[in-house]
């Protein structure tokens, strides 16, 4: 298949047209899914709260596009985007978020616990920083089984101040585990700006303390994320150990649905809206003549349709039967 070359932050990136379009589609699935979740929450159809991934699509799509289907990911409390990008079924994910019996956890896990082992999604977690050691465990498992799989673990810059981050990087480095540490630096941990909680500007600099590469991606440029992720994956598959990739990005909404994010300057938000990852990739595909307007429109319509169907499935699904309340809660 013929490849096309583009310049990404001064570096050449060659991909097939299919791959360019697949990466674009992955971002759209995340964006449209999250917009739908936002809408359904507003209609009071989602219990609890939600942590939207809107604005950070390029990170999940760029990292996961560099993985194989049999690779693993470990997600966070802001996890819908990771799961959608790794191929989770949108209908079962939406049903789970709505607490329905047809959801991934039969409606008992909700927004922060979407998991699909068949897709290599090891789990999401509401405990900040707790995914990092789990990913190291997956890395150990890969090494013991002698496969060339890798595991990518997502976490925020806030989580990089937790002890688990440092323990995980250290052990993964010492044992040369195939772990890709992906810091989604969206500048805020709830309402706490990065500069209040750490002195360093770059989380990636912390990699040097563990003797592993630490690189910074433009987290709103999916191709930059993809390029750096591909290098990290190559290194991990060869048995050369982990990499820390810091993706500089921004969440477009508040921390959770109950946060109006009044602590963020208006100009800052506007600046990041201008760097919207989806618009940038769309413009690039057109400007570089990789795809035509009608091809992109067709993909966008298909994804919208898929998300509509997921929402319909979830809305029409039953609530879990009260008699099943203790099922799946404890091991037999
Ligand atoms: C161990 C733990 N401490 C505190 C919290 C409350 N909490 C939930 S999300 C969050 C901020 C996390 O920030 P970051 O890791 O940067 O991820 P982001 O939400 O920005 O994606 C906090 C403090 C928690 N869930 N778990």
C-alpha cells in the first residue's frame, strides 16, 4: 500500500492513507462519544458523576494507534476515551455509564470502571495513581510469558506526584519492563494548577531519575503523539524497557461534571480551543491532500451514527434486576 509523508514538528512521518484516516476516526469516536455522555448527563440519565476526556482525544488516539490489538492499556477515572480508542464497544460502554444491565460491568461499575479484557483494556480506576503499579504487574506478566506485547498506562500530571508513580517507574526501569508511561498533562489536578503542586515544568524530566527516556509530545497533535509512541513501543518490544511520554494537553470541560472550572483564565481556555486536536488533524488531512472533504464527512457521519446507536441501546436497556445486587461483587 502506498504511503504518504507529512512533517510533524519538523520530523518526517510516513503512513498509509488508511492509517491516517483510522487515527482521525479514533479521535472522532472519542469526541462524539463524550459529547453524547455530556448530553445524557444533562438529561439526568447518568447516575453519579463523569470525568470527560473532551480536548484530550489526540493523546488516547495517538498512543493507542501505535499499539497492536493484543497490547494492553490501563486507564484512569477519565477513561472513556482510552477505552473507546482501544476498541471497547460503545454501546456496552454507554450502558455501563448509564448503570444498565447490558453494560460492561452489568451496570455496577459505572463511568470509572469500564473494562474489556478481550480488547486488552485492563481496567479504569477512580483511585488516582493506582493504575501505574497495575501496569507494572502487566509488564511483569508479559516478560514472564516471553511475548512481545506492551502495556500503556495513562495518568495525569497530578498522579505523577503520587508515590505509586515513582515506585512504578523505578521497578519498570530496573526490570526493563515493556511499559509505556503516558502522562496526560492537562495542567490541572481538579482545581490545582500544576505549578502549585510541583516545581518542575515538565513531568517528562522525572524520567531521568529512573534512567529511562522522558519525552514531551504536543498532546493536541495526534501525529506527534503517534510518532513518539511508536518509538517507545519499538523500544519496549525489543526488551529495552519503559519510556515516559508526557502529552501536553488540556481538558475542555471542568474536572468532573459538577465543576464549572472557574479557576481557569478565560484566555487560557480560548488559547487551547484554538489548538483543538480534531480540527488540526482535519485541516492537515485536507491541506496535505491526504483525503477529500467528502471522505472525511462520510467518516464523521458514520461515527455520529455509531454513537447515536450506542445511546439508543443504552437508553432502551433495562436497569439491573435488584435480585442480582450481590452478583459479581465477591468471588465465589
Ligand atoms: C488517591 C486519590 N486521591 C485523591 C483523589 C481525588 N481526585 C480525583 S481526580 C483528582 C485529580 C487527578 O488529577 P490528574 O492526575 O492530573 O488527572 P486529571 O483529572 O487531570 O485527568 C483527584 C485529586 C482520588 N480519586 N484518589
